[in-house]
C-alpha cells in the first residue's frame, strides 16, 4: 500500500482484489494508477502498476483477435443508434428506458458482455437502439460504431467525454451526449452542470432513469436527427389517424398521397391541411405543397 493513499485508491485496490474478469482488473488498475499518490515514495508502486496494466492489455488484445468469430452480431435494420460509454455509465438502464428491451442492470462494471438490442417506438417512429459493451471491453464493436446513424455518448461526468473520443475517429453518425444519474446530484450541482454544458455549447441532455427525467427529450432528439417528418392523415368528419405516415424532410402532399396507394394522387380533388406548414387550420393546398412535422392532411377524392 502506498504512503498516504487516499480512499479512492484504497477502494480501487479492494475492487481489483475482488475482480473476476480481465476487463474488471484493467479498469481497477487504471483507477489505481489515476488515484495513487504522485511523489517520489510511490514511484516504484506506480511503475509496478503500469507494468501489470501493460501485460493485461496485451493479454486482452490477444484474446480479442482469437475471439472475434464468437461475437454476437447485430443486423442493422432501419435507423440505428449506438449507446457508447465507460463501464457502469448507465447504458443498460437507458436502453430499458428508451425501448422495449429488458437488459440486466447492475451497479457493477462490465455487466454488458455483448450487444443488447431494443426498439424505440415514439409517436409512430421506430429506431433500432444497440447497447454496446463498455469501450474498454474486449467485446466492444468498433465496426458498429462506425456504421451507426446516431451515437449516444453515455457519461456520468463531463471529464469522461475525452475517454470516448478516441473510439469515434471513423464514426459518421450524429452525436448526442447523455449525462446520466443526475438524480444523485443536488439541485445546485445539477444547475452548475447545466450551466457548464450551455457555456461549452455541447449537444447534451441531463437524464435520470430513476425518475425518467428528460427521457422523452432524448427520444425527441433521436427522432429529430432522423430528418423525417410525421404526417397524420384524416378522413372527412373523423379524427386524425393515430399512426403517422413517415416521410423524408421536404416531402410534399403528393408524396403522402402516393405513400397511401400508388396512383392515388391522380384521384385527389382537394386537400385540406392543418398544422405547422399551414397558414391557418383547414387550409386548402395543392399536391406540390411542402409539409412539416406533425401536419394533419385530409384528402377529398374525385
């Protein structure tokens, strides 16, 4: 034990002695190196810890190359979001809050050993959500990160963000930072964190899966990043349909008509529109009218 070791080091050392997997030992060693006293009396200790860490990382790399064929693969279907984070960042709990999935959630690190899949279904829009193992895990899938349409960067504190950046160098998906476990913060701590996020102009949302704070906001941001619009059709004298027609941005009335039935646009005599793209409720518009998200459209046929 190093001279004048703090409680953080002692906790990391205890966790290391209790670690069961290679990933857990690597994570604990990194914490021990980070929290160990930095003075002349601890030089030998730090050197020994770094040597041990190097050996474990080499062992991990060897097992990574051997075990590739046995990895669980996820087939991309439609719009795909990947949850990326450090161990115990709250990814599994967020997957459960966003989707129909029921992953095992534990306070212990490295609970997720292979990708977990869920489906987001929000106001008629669906997206594939994949919870990846922690970035330091040997089963972390960098290939899926590079091809995902959206990257949700799951962190507990802003200081964790740089640790994820090196895994995103070839990724092209839109990025949204999710700061978890804000239910553990005081009101003052949360306010300061919000101010910091705003001052740094980060595309970030503070969430809690315990009380579902801002979970719907995350869903809205995912849908917004899809660059689609939701258009609700309506029959004369009836309420709008509960499920929307999903179309790309800048879609027109013609596109809605053709999505209902090919050639249906030729049968349209009149179109009435209520919503964000209309100047007033029940506005009469033509087939070339450009629509906006959550418009309500009513067709009258010949």
